[in-house]
C-alpha cells in the first residue's frame, strides 16, 4: 500500500507540473508578443506555475498522513505477530503484509495501535516540513532561470518578433523541465519529484515506526540496511 501511494503520488504531482509547464511557456510567449518586458514575462510564467502548489498540496498532505498511519500499523502487526516478513521494498512489486501468529507466543497487544493527539501533531509538523520542498520549488529553483532566458531573448529580438517569441516559448518550456537546487542537485523535474516524494514517504514511514516503538515500550532496536531497490549506491 505504501509503495503504491508513493508511485501514484509521484506520477500525480509530476503530471500536474507538466500540464502547467506548456501553459506557462505559452503565457511567456503571449506576454512577449504583447510587448511585455523581462519582469512581465517572469510574472506571466509565475502566475501559471503558481497554480501548481495549491492544486497538489491537499493530495500530498493526505498521502503523507496515510503513509505515517500505515507504517504505524505495519510495525505494530509485525511486532505483535512476531512475523519475520520484511518491510523492505522489492524491485517492481508492492510490499504486502500477511500477519502469521507464531505458535506458543502470547502477545497482549491490541489489533491496531491507538492513534491520538501526539500522532496528529506529529503528522502536522512533518507535513509542514515536507510541503516546504514542493512549495518552494518554483520560487527558489526556477524563477531566476526564467529571468535569464527572457533577458537573453530580449537581446536577440532583432531576429524578428515571431522567431524570438517562439524561441522564448521553447526555452521556457525546457527550463521548467529542469531543476537545479542550491544543495547541488541537478536533473529533470521528474527526477526531482521522485526524490522529493521518496524522501517524504521514507520520513513518514520512519516516524510512524518510531512512534509505534514508543507505544510498545521498545528499549532497543537495530538498524539493518535492507539493500532493497531504495538503497542508494553510497549506502
């Protein structure tokens, strides 16, 4: 379930970005043809791309909360039943969990953990933190690039208004498909959203697991690298 949520969320926020990317490029062209200067072109693109965050925010927040609660349940059941089933991801498949009661074990835990105010506040705080990375995506990572492109095209407007306008549209479209962050990441918007969603899901899973450990009064645990499809080359 968690893997499915991650895959669908990644596709959703990227597809919404792609839909607006073409509209923003056309808006930039229209502004240029209408006599707009660099600031006007930048503003036209910003207005279009500004619709993205409000559109995906609700879905992103709900899915993040789902992962947290699903991970709470998953670890609760894993500990309660004593199953050896791994919670790691496998390439190309959705991890499933079938609890199997071990013979002779007497577990006093309930069927599911009790969700309370601590859980709700934890989810709210974690969600705010994760939303920063998608909310700031356009403003911090792309706005300056749009300005640079518009300035370059203005300098080459002598080629002819129509030719320059089409060049602007294409360059803006390409820029909106590429991301470079202050932290050194550079890649396509699809890769960026994959990284952001993967990080959000991992964060929700980890905090959900830790909260369950607190409920079950776990005093010690061991971190084992799962070496699954989510394990990076460095790890």
